[in-house]
């Protein structure tokens, strides 16, 4: 449906011509979005505490090229396929960062 009304009683653009009242964005639309402060805090916590034991094991599986086995292992630990794919990508990028740091 297009947004402009034409003062007609029938059709796609039926109804009175009105100006849209701008609504404030709902909190539920914003919930879960990462901001700078939260990212900074999470990065510091990760730097201090390191990886969990299951993450270290999954990283070893990824290093030897057993990506599918790593995905299955992470899925067993997290319980969700989508979360496990995201975690596998996160761990593989962490491995790449470690390799870059070693090369320098």
C-alpha cells in the first residue's frame, strides 16, 4: 500500500489525507543492539578472563580443520544451531587475530 491517501472511499489509497504523527522508537526495537560502552566492557572482560574451556576445545577443533565437528560440539554446549554458528565464527576470527598478533 502506498502512503498517500486520495480522499476516495474505495481503492488502495482510500481514506482522509492526514499527516503522519512521528512516533518515538519503542524500547523493544532497540533491545539487544550493541553500543560502544557495552562492547568495550565485554572486550575487557574477554581479555582478562580468556575463553571458557569448551571454547578452547572448539578452537582446537577449528585449528585442525574439523569445523563441522566444532559446530556440533558447540551446539551441544549452547543448545541452539544459530548461536553455535555465530560462536564458531567468533572463535575462528579470534584464532585469526591471534595469528596476526604472532606474525607481528
